[in-house]
C-alpha cells in the first residue's frame, strides 16, 4: 500500500478523457503523474502545460496502445467533480474505479449520483481494451476473467478528509472470513478470489452452503485453502454465520456475501481501523453493482452517533469485520430471523461497543433480482420486512429511552432458533 504522494513519485499514467474539461477535475497529485493525456474528439483550447494528444475515436487509441509505456492507463468518460487517486499497489496487475471525493452522510446510507472512470495497470488494459466497445470497469473485469488474467481490485477513496495513523504491525488477530452461500454459483469464484488476494489474507476462509441440492464443491475445490461446510436444510444466513462463530474461536470474523467481492486491501484496512479506534465492529463504503453500472453508496464514519440520531441504516453488514467477543457478549445474532438480522444485531451492538466505517470503497455489492433485499416476499418494500423494521426501530427507541432513564437496555437477540449441525465437505479444517 502506498500513499498518494509516494504514488506520485513512483509511477506514471496515461490518462484518456472524452472531454478536455475533465482535466479541470483532476487532483493536483493525480495531474502530476499524468505523463501523457489523450483527448477523444475534442479540439477545445488546451493548456500548454499539459502533454495532450488529440485523437478522433477510441479505435485510434487502440492502435497506439502497443506503444504505451506508462505504468497505468486511466479513463474518465465525462466531466465530474474533483477526482482523487485511489489506494493502489504497483507490484501486481491492478484495476480500480476513479471516483470524485464526497462529503459522507452523518446519519444513514446515501446513494451518490456521480460519474466514474477507472484506472488499470497498462498490461491488463492492453489485454482488455481492444476487445471492448464500452470501456467500463465491469466489462474490463469480465474480459480479464474470461481470459484467465489475474488482477487485483483496487480501493477507491471516498473523501479527502482522511488522517493516516501508524499501526503496530505486531498486532495480528486471527480472522475467519465467512461466506454464506445459496444459489450464487455464477458469482462465487470472483468472491473467493477477492478474499484470497487480500493484502492481509484471512487466516481461514469458509463457504457455508445453506442447504443447496448441489453445494458448490467444484468451485470451492479450485481453492484448496478454502473450507466448504453445508447445512442439510435451508436455515438462513444468520443461523449459518452464528453456528460458525459458535463452533470456532477466532479473534474476529470477516463477512462477505457469495455474490459480492472485495477490494484487495479491505481486511487490512478494517484491521487498521479496529486497532486505531478501538471499534469492535467496522464497515466500509459500498460500490453497488447494478448489472453493468457501479454506483457509490456512502455511510457515516461514526455509526454510534448516527444511530443516536435515528435508527437508520448506517453500516452494511457484509462489508464488516466484527470481534468474536462482541458477538458472544450480545448473545449472538437473531438466528430466528430469515432477513433483517444484520440490522437487528447492529442496533443492539451500538449500545455495547464502538462501531465505525472506514472512508474507503472496499466492498462491491451486487444488486440483483432474487436476493433477500429484492425478492417479493423479503424485499425492502415487502410487508413482512416493513413490519420487522418497525419492530426493530421501536425496540431501539425503547433502549435509548431506557439508557436516558439510567435503566439497562434489552440487548438479547429478538428471536433465536436452535443450533444446527454443519457438515464438512472439503478444504482446511477450521
């Protein structure tokens, strides 16, 4: 991991833009390392200080790609607000979004409407771009994966207001990554690759299948270091993860849904945040994936303060890292819930521990039909979920009122189910 200033000294970039006015949105450090700039079909007046070349089309850029010698290629398709450098590594092939810095919300999640670009190692850009008509981050990734070209997912910065603090590298908690799985075979490989390619690799990774007729054995067996467990019946995410936590004794647990993926520095950054802040539950900013489009979703840094204002949605559970001690102090997750158990846990945890989000986009979350948040009977607007959210909010308000009256809040799970037996299928023992 290298800082913006180190990055500016160590690497060079070829920047491609569709509009010359894009150049006005560059961070100063970013502009310094643009060794070459290519503008597509725009003959506007250009500063003489910039090394700019005008081309008529993308196909003309493809023709000059073999001659490019910069370390990275970046693409900004349209004018946007001030673009900042992502956190990147130059040691391996790399792909990351380019996003403008934002002001993070104070109370709950906020979807940000903004244009985005990307930055990639020149080697993988040369591999992918000639095969594409649309130069989007997701299409580049798909081409590389189809060609079995390995690369790392970079981490984008959400805001400029970041204080860097040194962390004692001797602190090495044992971490288990838990991936609940049900009918997510189409996306599982990318999910697992993003976990094994972390700058700080989890000590163990476990996929927990929720009673599928055909568990994803062939996919998991491509990763000998990953464990596959199965439940004989479908019981829901929270019973699965709680059973894994109960059956093991790691210091902390990293969550990730089977159809999502992580930037390569996610776990390292979450552990740093725990060490710096003393938080026992830490989440990240989100990049929401709508088929062929990525939309940033931002969360408040201080989750406790956000929930004191109102019981909203200030942290995304599958992006988070939680200590085992916190889970066990609270009596675990509400295993009797099929959905909404992450919100239920968060509302209780906010009264027992410090909770924060980091200001980095470390988690790619797929929004798709048929998931718990979109299905007709469990979706965000379904009657059952609306009723549950009302119950949880009323419970949270009652707990805050109890604290103000110097009374103990109710921190037990809303509803629990009996333990389950998980069957070992393949991989390392936990």
